[in-house]
């Protein structure tokens, strides 16, 4: 018997949601990472998303 997937698929952010995500990411990078950008691996760990999930359409 197959168990339901725990992955969230097909989540699309609105422009406002994307802007909020970017602002929050920038603030955390400043606060916790001395202003340096997070690596894709770090973002993946923090957001619980696969490395290549993020894309811009």
C-alpha cells in the first residue's frame, strides 16, 4: 500500500510572495551570515525544498 507523499508539490508564489521571500532571505543572510549569500545547499536545508526546485518563469 502506497503512503501519501509528504512533499509539497506545485507551490507557486505570487510576485508579492516572492518579494516577501526575497526580503526575508536577505534579512537572515545579513543577520546570520554576515551579509553573504546562502549557498543553494543551505537554502535547500532551510526551506526543505530540493536544490533545483526554485525557478523563475
